[in-house]
C-alpha cells in the first residue's frame, strides 16, 4: 500500500467517523425535542442542547435542527429575545463605518504631522536617536570596558617583557 492510499484510507475513516458522530448528535437532538414536547411546555435551545448533550455550535451549525427547536418552542425565538443593547439597527450599521472613517482621517492627519516633524529634523535625527538607544549605550560601555582591559593587558605584557629583559641580562653576565 502506498502512502497516498494509506492517507486516503485514513481520511475516509475520519470522514465516516465524523458522519456517524454527527448522525448520533442529530438523533440526540431529535430525541430531546420529542421528550421535551411530552414533558415540558417550556422548550428552548438551551434546554434542548443540555438534554441532548451537544455543544451549542452543533445546533447553530444545523439550521434545520435549530428551526425544529424554535418551532417546538412555539416560534418565540427571534429578535425580541435580544437585549436592546444587543440589537443591530439600521442607524448603527451606518454610524459604525462613518465613525471608523472619521477615526481613520484623524489618524492620517496625525501621521502627516509626525512625518512633517520628522522631515524637519533632517538627517541629523537618525544618529541622535541611535545614540540614545539602550543597546547602543550598552555596547559602547562594553567597548570602553574592553579597551581598558586591553590597556591593562598591554601594561602587563610590557612589564613581563621588561622582566624577561632583566633576566636575560642576568643570565648573559
């Protein structure tokens, strides 16, 4: 069996498992609706979801089941269940983009002002900002420290050379 055949078989098995799972959940929702029709006059999506043991996204993803639940609830699901602040109105649909456009214009103006200020600084601004960057400051400090260490080591080397010269002088005598 090739890798492609094995892959295709795994995909097929997964698809079958998904269909079976979906069918089982569908049956659970239908059973819950039937039971609730017999037992309780107060049917809602939340009660059906709880009774069927499915996630709410399953019900929302299967509009036919959601419609069945709404019908069993007496068709009372709709916009009037929304809180007033959750309702989308025609005015809010117009106002929101207009507000976003206005905010966008304001931000564009600020960017232009900042670009002008930056341009007025000329090419001298870049090096000044770079000199103040924490990484540059740290690296310069490290360079100064290394230079001091080099000077110290040069002194040690010169001192050792002097000692070698003195020892050679004593040995040559």
